[in-house]
């Protein structure tokens, strides 16, 4: 299993600003994943972050809006740039286990 | 992409009753997983059932899988107020560790 922490747990931000979310894992992992969960909706994969290479973004998500860093095997950041109210969501990072995924507690973002 | 769809979207029951949630999916899978999410928090993995399995138990949880109907069910027996959460199914077509999630069933268990 893996224990994942995220910072911040929640934030309220103004339109046009950016927020960087941190994800820390208690063990070394190759791939880390970032998800978005809009209110009342399912989880949507934003991107897969591999250490030492560019993140791979899913359709509908772009690097300029959601830049990701992966400086080592236990840490990643997701930045939500130039935020609008439509970015209000829970953002979750996760790592792959054997046949499952382990999730962080999420970051609840509200954009005013 | 493939997606599981849970049914019902919302379920409200009394403590002690059983809760049944269903999941349907569209194409072949390697396995199907159920996750639980407490209000606004991260997801917790509950149980995995492989495509060659038909039923699996874990404590008060029972999961069934019918690959011919492309459906699965999650039964929580003798529910407790602490079971109040959203429950998601996630399908894995194989070859990756990136499951696709459904919209979830919101379960409320009244004490």
C-alpha cells in the first residue's frame, strides 16, 4: 500500500490567480496520476506524471493550464493556472498499486 | 473510453438494512473495482473482482460480476451510519493501472 498526502487540503482563490497543489508519497513510485472531480461528478484523469519526463495529458487538458512537475520518485505538483470558477473541483493525486490505485485525501478548490 | 455507470445515483436507507448498488460497463474488462469516497475526500479501495470471478466477499461487502451482462453489484449488509459515502465502480480493461470511474452512488444510512 501507499500513503499519500496532499497540500493544501482546501483553498479559496480569486479568478485569474494560480494554485499549486503538492502530492507526497511515502514510497518511490514510477507513475503518479492527477485527477479532477467536479461537484457531483466522477473522477476525470488530467495527466500521468513520470519522473524525469514530460507529463502525459488526457484529452481536454493542456500543459499551459495544468503544468505538472515531478522532480523525484516521491513527489509531484499540479498547478491550476489562470483559474476561473469552472476550475472549482476536488483535485486528487494517486499512485498505482497492484491492480488498484491509492489516492491522496484531495484538495478542494473553490474559485470565486 | 470505457466507463462504469452506477445505479442508483442516490440511495437512502435505515441502519441495519442492506444496500445494493449496481454498475454497468460497455466493453471487456480485466477487472472491476469498487471504491468508497467519504464526503469530499480521497477514494479508498474496497474490493477488486477479476473477470474470471463471479462473486467475492470482504467483511460486510459482497461483490458480484456478470461479464455476460457487463454488470457488477456491490452489496453492503447490515449497514451502519458510518457507511454513508459515495461508492464508485472502476473498470480496468487491462494493460494499465489507470481505471475508468463511473459517476458513483451516493449512499446515506440513517441512524
